[in-house]
C-alpha cells in the first residue's frame, strides 16, 4: 500500500540525515535564544553554560528546562526572541489555572505551522480536491486558525465554521459538502448526536475523514465517532506553546502519532528527576522548538504524559512516534493514593453496553478521605423507571471501575442528555477537594 504524505521528502528523511539537521538546528537555536531572550541568557549563565557547549542534538540534556510558569513570569511577550514588528500573530491559551499563556508567530512561523498542519491532514489522504470544515474554535485558541491554515496550505476550500450552533454546522455539511472535519472529539460526538436526533443520516453529508484532538480521547471513542459519523477518525496533537495543532499526527497505520521531528524535538523524561527516559517508557513529554522564530522554547515541560514508541512505522515515515497522550500530569487525580486519569474512566465506560459516551467525575473530600462520584449517562434505550434494573446497571458500572482501576467510586446514573455537551474541550472533572483541616 502506498501511504499518503504531504511532504514525502521531509517525512521519510533518513534518520542519520535527520539527526544532522536536528543538531544543526538546535545549535543555531541555542545561540539565538542566548542572544535574544534574557531569561535564557541568565539561566545559561547561572549554569555556567555557553552556546558553544552545545555541539549536537545529544547535548540537549545539558540545557535547562522551560516551564509554563516561565511564560507566566514573562507575561505577555517577555520570552519572544524577535521584536514585535516581526510578530504577525498572537494566540493565547486560557489554561485552567493562573494567567493566560501568550504565544507569538512571525511570518516564517506561520509558514511552518501551515506545513506541519498540512502534513497532519495530508496523512489522512486529503488533497486540494477536498473541502475542509473547521469546527475548532476560531479566536485566541490555536485550533480553529491553525486547522484552517493547514487546510488552506494543502489548497482545500476551507470553511471556518468555528464551534457552536450545531444545527447550522450540520446544514453547512449538507449544503457545502465538506469532505473532512476538524473538531474536538467531544464536539464531533455532539454533531453526531444532533444528526441522530434530527433524523439526518450520514448519507446526507459527505465527510470521509476527521482530525480530532485538543483533548485526550480513547480508542473506544474513536470507534464510536467513526461509526456514528461514518468516517475515518485521526488523532492530532499539539499545544500552543510549541506551535498549536500539528506537533504530532497519525498516519494511516494509526499506531501512534508521528512527531514533526525536523522542527520539534521530543524527549520523555522522569518528571521527578528530570532524567531522559528510554523509548518504550512512560513519562512527561518535553519539546524543544528547533526552528521557531518568535517563541522558541527549549525543553518545554508540557506536563502531558507520553511515551516514545520504539521501532519503525510501516508507512515509511522516519519521524518517531509517540503514544496517544492519556492525559496531563496535572489532570491526573490522586484518589486515595491511586493515580486516575479521566481517560481511564472513559475506557471503562465505553466498554459497557447501554451507556452513552458522556460522563463527569466529581472528587470531594469527606473527612480525610477522597470520594469519587462518576456521573454516567444512560442511553434512551436503557433509561428506565425500574429501580431494580437501574441498581443492576449501577452495580455493573461500579464493579467495572473497581476491577480496572482498583478504586471504589460512587456511580450515579443520570438521564439521557443531562450531562453538559461541549463545543470546545470537554470538562470532565470537578474537583471540590479543599484543604484538609488538621
Ligand atoms: O489544544 C492545540 C490543538 C488544537 C491540538 C486542535 C489539537 C487539535 P492548547 O489549548 O494549548 O493547544 O492545549 C494543549 O491539550 O498539552 C494536551 O494536554 C491537550 N491535547 C492536545 N491534543 C491532544 C490529543 C491545543 N490529541 C493541551 N490528545 C496539550 C490528548 C491533547 N491531549
């Protein structure tokens, strides 16, 4: 089988040549941030590190980490490596805590973003003959404008639908005939649900593929979206600080996400010690931007949990693959000492029949004990007034969570459509725990 690629030359570059390119680019970048970004110069100096000490990509571990807090401390533009008159775009990510993280792009950065997003969408077989429907939010969030840029770079007619007004989105799908969709996986499900409720079949729309990301989603969620929208669903990963969507993407083999390694260098580290971990070991994802001009971050601690996949991919790309990120270290709940990611709860629920793919987790503290309540939505077919049936269902879910995660959770079954639907990133956890009073 011949696999689709937007830039075959770059995507299949021999590893040796790629390493040379990475070394060259890293050395130039280190020199640039030392000259242009006061925080990096100070940090290097305090470590007794000179740009000349970095001679190849192997020296990357000598460099200091960059943390989200550094962006906050230098809010809004303090880490930019170019004067403001070279910046052509600003985005910001709201995050859940603290000040917004502000990121900037030069004209070259915009071309780079278009290129990596074109590789992302192109990997799913999209060509300029296709029509793109972009339902990520347009605005300060990078999803909408970044997704649209990739679609336009390929040369596709691009519909900047943004999020919300699902009825209008579906009308556009019927009338403008887009062939691919970009949205959060949760919004893709909201669109599917709207169509089902309004008797609109997938034969009345023209989608063949979708590129979903911006939040963790499971394999079962992929199957659900593929079935309900009758498309092939690809995962796309990225974060504003690195460029936005387009940092890593799935190929047709769908066996991990290829990192655009000629621009972003991936490391997996032990979050406690900062040591680099070998391929096949789970840890914190760290990225170094090797070519970005406006905001080149060195060894940026993403707080996402990931792993480098050893071995080559059948598609012929030489870029390293990482596993689908299961969550963020700061999304990880520690419930009575057990680490729990919302995506683990999702996997458990999606395996059970009669349950809709919507859930919410509420964490509270009673005395000194954490209590987890999982709100689980029933489907129209399983929703019933019969207490005994509901109890049996509730027990089934409680047992499944207990056997997979090893923790006891209180399961609350709720009526169909009672859990909030999301247009952007889903908010699945409500953590009500407060400080313990001793
Ligand atoms: O979410 C960029 C993006 C837009 C990616 C559209 C993909 C599609 P931020 O708002 O800065 O940027 O949020 C970045 O979202 O650190 C991850 O925790 C999470 N995330 C993004 N993509 C995935 C994914 C955009 N495919 C944060 N799987 C990241 C799991 C993801 N988590």
